[in-house]
């Protein structure tokens, strides 16, 4: 799987927004047009945000008001303890968010949280990965998620 992902958003105030939602939801997601392994669409009163792996990013329709994040992000799963994966179990970010985010914030490392019903992801900028692993390795085992960005 491709280890990199991108984030982008489209303001809801733009006159094409209903078409964008239809395009993103129906033409790409529901119709299975994207071949990506990771795709998240979030709708808020302000905008639509997409988090997608590199393959899916290249397949997104070209939109005039689409704002694309400069950074490439990596999705990490954090497991309590520093043992092997077989002896550690993933813990939802809701239980450990503060213990993970606080040390990263102390080191001025930006994170982006993405939660689903079944799992939570901590996204970090690719360029920060060595600092992230160094900062968290004493307390956590850091694993690539199954659906890496």
C-alpha cells in the first residue's frame, strides 16, 4: 500500500458545492471510481474535507476552489507498551489521545486526528516521522495502519 496521503477541502459557500458533494460521494465513492485504499470525506457547515491516499488523490476531479494541503501525511496506529505487535493491542485514540498528543505538542509536532467508528488514526507529516517515532517510542509501539496513506 502507498504510505503517503493528502488532505484537501472545498468551501461550502462555493456555488458548486452541491455538485462537489454529489461528485465526491456518488461518482467516486459509491460508484467505486477511485482505486485508492484510504478515502475519508467529512462534511461540516464550513467545508468538505477529503483525506485520501496518493493514488486516490491523483484520481480526484479537478476543482477550481479545492484547497490542497502542502504536507504529505502518514497514518499511524499507536499501541500501548513497547512490546511486539503480537502482545500489544491497538487502543482507540479516545483513550490515549492526551498521552500521545501532549508529548508531540511539547516537541512542536503537528498532528491531525481522524476517527471512525471502528478505529482512530493519528496523521503526522511525513517529514516529522523521525521526530514522532523518537518522541513516542519509549511509551508506545508505533505501527503503520493496515490502510496506510
